[in-house]
């Protein structure tokens, strides 16, 4: 086997070292980043609004970074409301690993996501789609009954397009009958059934 010329040997070592450093640099720069915080304020049911994020080439995170978008809202004291969140697959573009979760608390106060305890987490990460685009819509946060307090619908994913990416969906808050109202409704149905039986007898 012919030995390499010293210049070629040095060039080869430099190329290998550069590749290793580039890989190490990519690994080191991967991070979790809060890219958007939106507060819907104090809501009364019924309430419905669109939510989403369009990343451009100028403002998108690195492909290795995971973005976190927080959508906060507050439910009035004494109110019983049911939240659901739907993603529009037709507006999903160049984003992979898209998922959503719901927690009780406030949005992250800085650019890096924090940690949650089990009491704060109302629904764990629910995957929307692995990658690509689609048509129609998909339910990500199933209806959950909420008491009073502040909540955050959080969305995360990776922007994979060289020119950015986007996602969108619909956030719904619906009224839920109070337990006393449900009990009275069942009592009324029972009384009606008893009256019908007496008339037949």
C-alpha cells in the first residue's frame, strides 16, 4: 500500500477533525426553546378561537431545537368548563414531532421551558402526527372538565423546513352543566316516569 503524502495526511486529519467538531457543535446547540407565549385572558364559555404559529426563515429555531408555544387562559371562579383542542392538518407544513399537552399554571417566564409536577399536568404529551402534511383535522386535547384557575395549552415540535414551517388549530371552551343541575334533571325525569306509570295504572 502506497503511503500518503504528508500534505494529504494533514489535510485528511483536518477534515476529520472539522467533521467531528461540527457534529459535536450540532449536538451541543440542540435546545428546548419557548418561541411564543399568547394569553387569551379570562374566558367565559362558550369560547372558540384559532391558534397557531408560522415560522419564517428569519425567526425559526434550529432544526435540532424543540420549540414550545404556550397558550394561556383563565377560567372564572365557580365556572365549570370543558376545553378541547383540534389541529388542522391542512395547515401543518414542515414541522415534525408535533404534540400538545395541557397543564394548570402559568406560561414559562423565560425562554427555556421549565418542569412540571404531576399535580399540574392535566394531560400528557399527545402526538399529533409524526411528520409531513395532511388534510382535515385531528383532536389532540380531548375534552377535559376544568375548575377555576389558569391553564396552558402547550404545543411543541421541530421546524424542519429550510424556509420555516407552520401549524394551526382551534381551541374550544364549552360550558358544562353543574352537578346540581344534572341531579335536578334526573330527578325531573324520574318524576315524569312515575307520573306516566300512575296514569297507565
